[in-house]
C-alpha cells in the first residue's frame, strides 16, 4: 500500500531549495498594489508583485507578463485582492524557451484571479525551474483553463496546492492542465462546468500527454467530462475526505497506465447533456494498480465510442492489480469490473484481483476478465452479477483462490484454458455454481462443494483439509493422508490416503469411476440403530489395500444383531480392510466380502456393563442397568465406547447419595459443640476454678476470679447466650463417589440457670443451612432445625457435663449425568432426623492465672433418612432409607490464661486439643434402584473417620459484669473428612 505523503511541505521545500541555489545579480522590483490599478505589469528576475486585500489589477488584456529568466529567489505574485483580465489571461509567460525560471503564485483566502481566457498560463516550455501555485482563494476562467501549464513538458517541476478554502474552476474548458512532473494537492474544489457539445473537454484535471502526474485529494475534483484524465498515466491518492466525479465520463481515466489508491469516493457518471458518455469509476486503458478502501462506482453510460457501445464499469482497465479491501465497494450499473482492450478483446497484461469487500454489476457481470491471459482472483468478499454471471475469467490458465467468507451471486465461469480453484483458508467455507474449471485444490479448512459437472481433471485434498461434496465432480480426487472427503455428491474417481466418510447425515460418495482405498487410509462408516446408513456406490472397481474401517454408531435401541452394506462396487471388490474398529463397548463389528460388496455385521458381545466400571459402585450400577434389558438409558450405554462407558457408570451410580449421612452429621456437630461450650463456661466450671479459694465469687461468663476487678455479678443466677456458626467441611472421594464439600451457617440460642448449688440446667434451639457441592455436577442443600438440653454438675475442680439434642433436616440433592449425547439432571427431596448426646468429665487444675483441664467424653450420634424418589429422566433413582449409629470417645486437654485489659475487662485466650476414636461400623452405604426398572444395587460413600484430631482455639472478653463475647475456631481433621468452623458467641447473665 502506498504511504500518505505530505506534498505541501515537500513542494515548498523543493521550490525554496531551488530558489536558494540561484545567485541573484539583478535588483528585484517589489511593487505593492493597494488600490485600483489598470496597467499591466511585467515581471522577471526576482521581482515581486503584491496585491493587498484593498487592491485590484484589472486589465483588458494580459494583466501580468512573466518574461525572461527568473533568477535567485524568482518571481513572486502574492494576491489578496483582485487580479482580472476582461478579454485575455491574467498571468502569462513570454520570452525565451531555453531559460530557467522560478515562479511562486500565492493566492490568499479572499483573493481572486479571474481570466476571460486562461487565468494563469505557462506558455513557454522553459528548460528548467519550478512553478508553485498555492491557492486559498478563487482562480477562475471563463473560456480557457483556470491553470494551463501544458507546455511544461521538460525538466521543470510543477507544484499545485489548493487549500480548503480554495476554488479552481473553469466554465469553458478544463480546470487544470498541470503539465509534466506535476504534483497536485487538493483540499478545496477543482471543477469545470458541464459539457455542452461533444467536442468540448471540461475535465477537472487533464494531464494530457504530460508524464509524472501525481494527485493527492482531500476535497472535491469534479469535471464536466472526466474528473481526472491523462493520456500517458498518472498516480492518484484519494483520501477518505476526497470526492472525485466525472459527470459525463470517468472519475479517473487514463489512456495509458495508472495508479489509484482510494479511501474516499470516485464516481464516473453520465448526465445526459450530450449523446455520448462513458461513466466509469476508474478507466485505465493499459496496466493499472488500484487499491480501494472506499467506493469506486460507475453510475451510467450512453452512446458509443469508436464504433463500440459505451458501458459503465466501476473499473475498466487493460490488466494489472486490483485490491478491494474489507468494507470497500466497487459497483456499476453495468459491470463491476471489466478487463479488456477497450473493444472486448484480450487485455494488455494479466490481472491480479483480490476482493475482500463487494463488487457489483447491477445489469451485467460482477467481474469480466477478457482474453487468454493467466489471471488470478482471490476472494473472501462478495461478487455479484445482475445478469446471473458473477465472475468471467476468460481464456488462459486462470486461478481462483477462495478464502472463508467468499460469496458469489451468479455463475463463476473459468472460461477456456486450464483453470484452477483453490480453497485456502483454515476457517473453511462453501463454493458452487461454477463451470469450466479443470482442477480443484483444497489446501486447508473444511469446505463444501456444490458445483455440478465441473473440474474435469479432478483435484487434491491436502493434509488437514476436508471436502464435503454435494454436487458432481467429473475428475478423480486424491485425498491425502490426514485429509477427509465426505458428502453424497458424485466424483469421477477417488484415491484415498486419508479418510473417506459415509454417514446417514452427510450421505456417501457416488464414484462414477474407480475407488482406491490406500494402505493406512480410513473409511469412517456411520450407522444408526434403525439400520439407517449410507453405502459407498462405485460404478467402477474398488481396491482395498489395507485400509481401516471405523464404525461410528449412533445412540438408540440397538438390536442384538444387524447387518448393513458398506460398499457396493459394480466393477468388483479386491482386497480387504486391515481391521474394523468401532465406538461400541458392547457390540462387536465383523465384515463379510463378496464379489461386488462389503457388508458389516454388528453383534452383541459378552462384555458386561459392570466389566467396564472403575469402582465397585460403578459395577453395581452397571449390573442393575443391564438387568433392564432395554430402555433409553440401556440403549445410550450400549453404544458407548469403553472410556465413555466407564465415566457413564460412575455417574449413574449416584454414590453421592450414600455420603449424605456423613455430610449432614458434619453440619450438625456444631450443635453439640455449642452445648459443650455453654456448660464449660458456667460458674465454677471455669478452667481457673482451681486457682481460687472455694468462696471466691466467679464471673458467670468467663470464670474470671475476683482478682479481675469487680466485673462479675455474684447475684446472677441465670444466663442467655447466642452463638453464630459458620463451617466448611470436605468429604474425600471414596470408590469414585467424588469429593463432597459442605458449607454450613446458622444461629443457636440458649439459656441456663442454677437449680441447686451444684447443678445447672440449660436448653437451646436454632437453625442452620448447609450447601453441598461435589465433583461431577453433584450439589444440594440441607435446612436443619435444632433443639437440645444440657446440664452441669460441679463439685470443686471436678465437673460432669451432660447434653442431648435432636435435629430435623429437609434436604435436596442434584446430580448431572452426561455421556454420548445422553443428558439427565436427577433431583431428590428427602427428610432426615439426627440425635446426638454426650457425657463429659473434667478436672480443673493450674497455677496462678494459667489453668489446664484434662477431660474425657463419650458421644453418641444417630442419623435416619427416609427413602425418596429422584425426579428426572432415565437416570433417576429410587433411594432407600438410610440409618447410621456411632459411638465415639474423646480424650483431651483444655488450657486457658486469664488476663485483665487496661480498661478492667477480662481477656481469656483458650486452646483445646483432643483425640476422637469412633467405634463400630463407620461405612456410609445406601441401597437404590433405577426408577425405570432393573435390580436394586448398593453404593458406598465416604466413610466416617476412625480417628480424628480435634482443635479449638479462641478467646473470651468480659465486657461488663453481665456481658461476655467470644470468638473461636473449631476443627475436626481425619483421613477421610475435615471440618473447620468459626464461632462467635455473646452471653448475658441475669
């Protein structure tokens, strides 16, 4: 892509450098016109003429004569007022043609240079020098050119700058004839009036026979005939803010070569003012280079030229390069693009067309490439032909390369010669409605071909690519190793080193010639339980040279035995498949061969469902499922391969149901812990009791002795407490039951009071919610309500603590079962109850403010869950009731230290360590069966831990005589399960 130069800075620098190189010997004349003047001026050497905004120079003939050599800094005309010739030219040259001249003509904003004939003319083809016209005002001509530099065809350079406020206009002819080596930068308007006769020109810019023309446009260039035209060639960069219009001709026209880079709009049109008009957006007779990011359009044509009817094209050229970028548009009322010699014959050079945007011919073809040159078209955009022909590639050995997103609306005609289509995009695509192509290459991606009776020589599908043929391909296709061919279309012949696919969904190949399945190739053959399949049909002969048959079976209710035809070959079958593989774990495929056929038999093997399970839970579920002898779930599993069957059986087992007891017990253990915490903090059960005399009054909440100032209330006989709990636990995987995590939050409220000097009784109640989250899509939640009672008997340092609680649970469970297209989401709702009780004795001892209490405890827990039926599809289970009893013992030690804060509050950090041993049966097991039928089966979840470590750590603060707050951590850690809780407690004595 061409860069975007800055011609203004470049041109001024060149002019100034050239001027500086001259040696000035003459004394310059610098008249200033600030009022009305009528006398013409002659300027030479280093003269300067300045017309101020109040001045004017109006003559009947030539207003300014640039005569002879211009040396040094050259001649400067600086106009801010009016310069006008009522019968001739405003600025003209005279004198010797062999001189070197330097001219600067600056027409500032508000300045006007008005000529009846040419406004400014360089009438001498001087041999060297520079001309700069910098216009921000108006330069007009009534009958000639606004700027006529056509005679400058030698080494002199021309720089024309038309700024945003500038207008360069001709009413009777071309607006600008720039001459040779001219650079034009336009930000304003360059225009000419409409043609009124067929002989007038009225172009915006006409380079005529001058070479080296260069235009950069940010504004408007509008010609009554062409916008820009040249006899020999020029370069145009039209930026996004640029508009170029040929109102009765081309937007840009060249009778030679040309380069066009367009970001804006270029339009060729026909306005109907004269009989003949050829409105092409861009018309380059010979070789062109066009890059389009904007719009190039032809909107009309009429009449004829040189005996041939005029037609409107977006682009007409004799060959070269066209790149139409994404989002860009090339369009015309006739053809989008035409490449020829101007008379419908072969162009002058081959064409490379790359289209990422849209090319449209509204009445005729989208693109026509005439002649027998070797042309290339690369397309991932849209090419549309209003006459039903999108692309005509003509003669020659042409190449059409298709990328993803390529679209043709109309026929794609390769024409004569050996023409190739190449699919070359990893994203793939589709192609059809083609004719007269000889060869097809599929380089990469997945492509669909729907062409009919095309590609007479065949083609090749390269490694990694795939072709789905739904049309008719005449020649023989080579399918390389790693490539894939599918589809129900016909093909002249197939030589397969890769994969040939035949399935009920896409159909099978119809080979009008011969089929060769090479060594190492694969025939992927699909078949449904109903027997639906697609047989490969071969009119010629079939040779099988150690190929592999891969059976791809659909899900459903398969019979115990079935048979389908894989290949039917009129010309006979030779050779055999090296092996046959299938995605069946429970059906065995076998092949049989005849003279003209290969057949496949599928027979139920002796592999049991449970044989493929990876755990006892999966084996039990597999045996139960196999006893159904049919049904949706049975049929889905029987067509699974071994790995999917293994995964399916573990999902179907629903072993997480067996872990519900352990998860529920773990979530409700905090109730027992709360009762223990409550009784340990009652009166003289404090760990510090052993440090005090028997008559020392104690804090009801923390057991702080009287030494801790007077924060306690010795008259308090009762206590209220509130405890918030939040715990996280995890049950490790057991026998593929999967991990199960539980998160519990809840609140407990309790009260206790003294009934005798040695006995205190208490009650509690509360609510908790547990969320369950397991591997393999297992989830659930449990709502629990709790009620309990506890008691304390204190005799000096010896304490006996008792407690019991009941909990009611309302649970919900969810599982996900997905394999081989089978999907189910069973959901269960169940009710459960649990009981727990403890008896603990401890003996407080210590020295000073540090105390310790060794303790021993027995715990009993029982869990009962009602049976329930899951809601769901074929994977839903009936889950039998479950109950579990456990007795455990705990031995441990509690340590605490009494401190007093600076404000008199008590502060008691505490630590407890214990070892728990559980007796009896610790396994978690439940029995269940599929609601769809079959035998019942047992599954095991995560077992309870035989031995666990208990850890409690926290602190209590006596904030007043009656109020205490405490924060603590409680953990239980075993080899199978862990539970971690944070506890916050508030107590008030009364």
